[in-house]
């Protein structure tokens, strides 16, 4: 995992996670919560804003997948069945984009 990046939402911001990632040398890209914290000595932690914005692509992908009720409610209990439904949802999405009769 060294040299890897973790991109997450503000909900995952914690001092423990930041210390662990510093110890294991993982770059952490999480916007800080607007809470009052104790001031830390040294320079403020850098924040890679363009990389944080790219997580929007993943968030939107999960959002349109959850439009299908079977996926959102985890109706399928077996991993193989869930995988098949996700594949069907992706195929349906591609077909809608390629063969749309709307102008």
C-alpha cells in the first residue's frame, strides 16, 4: 500500500486515521471538517483539491447504480447474483446512452 492514495469524504476525517496514514506513508486526501481542533505544531497539512474533486466520478457512479431498487436495497444476497444485477444495470445504462431516441 505504500505510495497509495486514500480519497474520502469529510465524514472519515479523524486524527487517528491521519496518524496511521502518516506512519504507513499513505497519502490521505480528505477535506478537514470545520470543527474546532487543537492547534498542531508545524506546517498545516496540504490538501490536493483536484484529486478530491475526482472522487465525484465515483460518487455519481454509485448514485446511478442505486437508482435500481434491487441494488439499493441489497435484494440479492449472494455476491454472484449481486454482480449479475450490477452487470445488467451497466449494460442497460450503456444501451440507453447508445440507442436513445431522444434528440
